[in-house]
C-alpha cells in the first residue's frame, strides 16, 4: 500500500506534527506501507515574518491536483488544514476520492488570541473541512469529546508513540544546577504559554529547551531561568532524565509528545487539566494536573518516577501505526491485515503483540460519541 501525506507542516519546522509524521512513516515500513509526502518544500514558498520556519506553499489547485495524480497513491491523508490541505481536499472531492484527515492544533483558540475572529466561525469552517472526509484522526479522548460536541463526525482514535529505548531514566546526569529542576521542552512561542511556567514561584531551577520567536524576549524578561536552545536528541534524553519535574504549560496543544518523552525518562509531569495532559496523567499516575500550575508542579515532586516511566510504556509507535491503518482501511472499504514489526528488540520488544491499553476504550462506549467512532 502507498499512502500520500499532504501536510503544510514540515521541515525546517520542529514540532509535534512533523515528529509524528516522521516516526509514523518509519514505523509503517514494517507494515509494508510506503509513505509519500506532499509538502511546501516541493514548491516556492513564502515564509511568515514572525515564524520564518513556517512556509506557505505558492502554488495552485491545478498544480496540486496534477502532483497528486502523478503520485498515484492508494490513499490520501490530509494532515493539516493549511493551503496544501485545502487544495488536496478540493481535489479529492472533485475526483470522488476517499480521504482521511487529522486534527492536530486548536486553531480557533490560537487564531482568536491574535485576531478578532470568533472561535465559533473557525470551528464552523474546520467542521466542514473534516466532516467531508472518511475519518478524522484525533489524539485524545477529551479532544474527541470536545469536537463531537461541536458537530464533528467520523472521529477516530490516533494516539502517539515514544521511543522508550532512547528516553530512559538511566540517562540522568548532573546538570550542575540547583535542585529541584523544573524543565520545559518545546517551541518557544506565544501559544506555548511559557510565561505561565516562568512566572511561577518555585524552588530550585527553571530550564527551557527549544527555540522560537519568543526566545529573545523571554530570555530578557526572565534572566534567572536557563534557556538552553535547541539540543540534539541524545542530549535531550539526558536533560529529560535529569529533571525533577517536567512542566507543560500549554493550554492549546492536542496531545503533547514531550509529555510522554518526559514520562519515558522517569520524569513526572505537571500541567493544566486540559486536552493532552488530562488524558495522559489526569488520574495522578505519572504526574499532577491543576488549574494552579504551581500546585501541580510541587505535587509532581512526590510522584513516583517508576510509575511515570510505566505510564509511558503504553504509548508505542507500533500502536500509533495500527490505529492509522485501521482508519485508512475503513476509508477504503477494506480490512487490511496488520503485520507487526519484525524487530525483536527496542520499542517493539517492549510492546505486547496485542495493542497496549487503549486510552479511547471509554470513549467508544460514551453515549455522546458512540455512534461516531463505530
């Protein structure tokens, strides 16, 4: 099987969407599935002034349609609702081709925080965009509940994975900082709500890993915090394992890959009780959530680090790939036989042959959405 991924989010961006697509593509090879990507890098692009790493493709619907035809994929998955996503959706509807979509970002909240555009308008447009496909992949139960209440249909579960071989507690090192160490990893941008973390009255040290348009401003405003910028993946694993608590201050993410990377490293998570954190550590296992982020951060200091690690073990890229392929199979009207990865080491070995605990099992039985998930 050959699947074409149409995405406006791609390198040089460094974010959860890009990371998920790269790991999914790698894992799908084990299922004899080839992935192809239609991204802005194929076209001339226009960088956004505030976000130069985000580039809009300069192309036309006709050009996109021709490229899709040439790719000759068995299935089309539209990752984002940007210009390329909209043109791909237009092509699929006109050609009568089934397609699936995924919902990654709370775009209405993001937009209304910057422009005088009511969230209801943006949700109306997004609902029409996604409902026209054969299935919309969502990462968490709380997000599916919220979207279902807003009239989104054909929602399908699609959790994320983590490399538990790479992110491990035994990579802990001495960072030379006063403890406890409170860590935040991610894009340094306004939507990540980093000020909510940096404003907290906490003992020890605050560490931020990542780059973005807000970096210079936040470094100047918070001189006592430690801004480490971008770090290679090997060093990042050491930093995760060396922190005492991982702080996730975002209120608009739909999952938070960094949360399960921290958990896999044995580092408890503190966050607001919002989509993503509440689904992963909302029961108090592996972290603490509270509308008072300082309260959550201090409570997380007492969370068992072994339990944090164990919570991460239920998230695998193999399970992520299986969920994706099940939705594709439904869209194509086929029952694709899933062939598990052949590797007997690493993540595949840590994952049971049967899919790990399904965080959406309660959602399937929920009266409000039981007819949406099938």
